[in-house]
C-alpha cells in the first residue's frame, strides 16, 4: 500500500512537471507560429516571384526557406516545385534544411532553464542545416543525373488568394490562420506530442539510467532517428529533440533526424506525385544517414 502511494505521488509529480514544461515551451512556440504565419501571408507573392531566378538562387533560397520554423517555408517551395518553377535540387534543399514544427520546440527549449539546448546550439543547428541544404541540393542534381531519375511533369496549380498582399484581413487571419490552421492543425498535436515525449523520457530516466543506456546505443539511435524522420508527421521526431535537450543523445543523431524529417512538408508532394516523393525522400534519407555517420565517427 505504501509503495502504491509512493509510486502514485511520483507519477503525479512527473505529470505536473512535464505539463508545466510543455506549457512553458508551448507558449513560446505559439507566438513564433503566429508571427511567421503573418509574415508569410504578407510577403507571399514577393517571395515566390524571387525564386524565378538562376539555379544558385533557387537552391540557396529553398534551403533558407527550409530553416524557417514550421512548414510555411516548405509549403511555399513545394508549390513552386509542383508548378515547375524549381526542380529536384531545390526541393531536396528545402526538405534537408527543414525541421518542421520541431524547430519551434528546439527554439522553445533554448529558452528553458536546465535545457542542454542553448542559443549557440540553435545557431549551429540551423546554420548547419542551411549549408547542408545547399550542398544536398547540388548533390541531388548529380544524383539525378547519374541514376537518370525521371520526375513527374509540372501541373497547373490554382491558388485561391484569400488576402490582399500586404494587408491581411485581421478577422480572417484570426479565424482561418490562427484558430483553424495553427491551433487545430499544428499546435494542439505538437503540444500533445511534446508532453508525451517529456513525460516518457522523464519516466524512463526515473527508473533507468538513460544516459548510460543511450550512450552505448548511439548507432542504433542514429538509424532510428533517420527512419522515424521518413514519416510525414511532426510529433514522433520530438522524442529526439527532447533527448538532445536533456543531453542524452549526441548532435549527430539530432542532425540526422532533422535532415531526414520534414514535418508535414512532404504532404503536398504526396498529393502531387507519390513516385516523386519517394525519389526525393530516398535521396534525403541517404544524405541524412551519410552525414550523421560521418559526424558520429568524428565524435559529434
């Protein structure tokens, strides 16, 4: 009976701490999501027009759009790919660079006391992903040429303009973008996964010496991080962000997962062409695993 009471109190304590940590990080995430959604609406046309330049601009700016937290930048580049404005190199650039909604969690954790993620970690991660996005974009073109990869021809995309450029309607923005899009489609799910990840790891760490267990299984974790990253969802990848924030996995595992995963970023591509998406994700996986293995060998 005493043991049951002790376990019950420990569980309540873990749940309370995990919930508090989730809400603290979640509040930062929500503010960032709303701010970036507004910016994307305001400058959408200008940003898309800029992409109709040379290959270097397409690849480098696709990579830059990729490091924008969330799926906004990735969705913008997806639409350019489906419209035939950019090709295999640039679409791989954005998917390599993006971390999806996990990027919001990483930023939120950087401002949380006790987290191993710092501002310098953010700079290192996002700058590395940006550079790798560019390198990966050019390697993807070489990969396409060597293996003679054929892609789906462009389709006509009909865009419904819901806002006047530079003047988003406030009521429409609050209802459609904040409530229906950010909160219902992204934030609630992200918050739930974040809570589950924090509670799960905290519970395991209470029972086992997670630091010791994970230290001796880094290679398996790297492979797991890569293959979980294939899933076109955001939630499961938060496990690796949480593990890294608690100092339980090396940078190479987090980076591998960040390279391969793209949150919901590949969903528009799936609706456009399943075969194209498989070819893009295969290169993404190969590039992520190669990069991660090299960094792990080097001790990162």
